[in-house]
């Protein structure tokens, strides 16, 4: 195949990812923007599957920012303990909820500036909420999957999430920012694993500069369920 410019290859990559993962979406389960905000905070260093198990009971017991603001630290710690780092997460959830109650009437704001002023909420978390709860393409979610695949696709050479996001935002059309993160996350979980990616079965291998350079063999491997996300 002839050598393509990055933007030309990215255009084809977006088309192919959409074809392979037409139903890609945020895999955290939620019904309201507040639930998604809580689930995203809990997802740091934890799998979405585990978070969904925890929040099914959590959201039955605590239904609003007011409930989370009033619950005791020890009680909330016990409720979210299996997500890991539960002391800090409980502290952040309570502080974030108090911020919502005191500054926003218990409602989740719809802007990056307001969201990132909440306790425990960084740009990545804000991007998840804006893109998936409000359909606002303010930025691109960069978790470990997105960071890994962006480098393998040669879309960035950076290591810092903020720098990776800046590079991707310059290349990817804004209307696709939320979808693009979903596609990379889904591909990272289902094919382009951190260790021994399944290049032989990769549906977009012809567009990947790293194709065949990282896999140890031709066998398909599934990503360990204990794999943790490191970028909060």
C-alpha cells in the first residue's frame, strides 16, 4: 500500500472503526448525568464491569447529589469498597456532591469550566460526562486505551493525556470526538490489547503503522479482566 498522509489515513481509519464498531458507546451504566459523573469517578483504577456491579445497588440507595452529600464517609466507603481506592473516591464523591448542591442546586453543569471546578473532577471525567450525558463534543476522552492506540496509530508521540488529547483534537473532526474515543476504547478492549495485540485478526490492520510489530504470535488473546485504567 502507498504511504498515506496522517489525515488521509485517519479519515479511512474513522470510516473503518465506525464500520467495525457501529454501536460503540460508553460502557458505564447510567440513567442521569449525575449517575454518569459518579460512575466515572469510580472507574479510576477500576474496570467498567466492576463499577456497573457496584452502582446497581449504589444508585438504588443514593439517588441524588443531596444523598451523596449527606452520607457519612465510612458508609460510602463500604458501599464502593470493591472499586479500589475507596477512601479517596468516597471523599471526592462527597465533596463533589456538596459542590453540586451548594453551587448548582444539585444539578450537573454542562460546561467544561464548571465541571472541572468540582472536587475530584478532571478534564477526562468532564469529557465523559459532556459527551455521553449531554452530547457535547468539548474534547476527547483519553484513557489508557485511547493513549495506547493513538500512539500505535502514529497519531501522537506524546505521553501526557492532555498532550495526546490536543494532538487528537487537531486531527479528528469535532463532530466525531466522542465517537472516536469510544471506537478506540472498544478496539483496545477487544483487539488491540496492551500486551500481545491480536494483529492477525485485526479488522483495521491495513491502516495501522504498528501492524504486526507488537504481537508475539498469531493466537488471539483476550485482555485480562483485572486490567486497570490508570488515567483518571
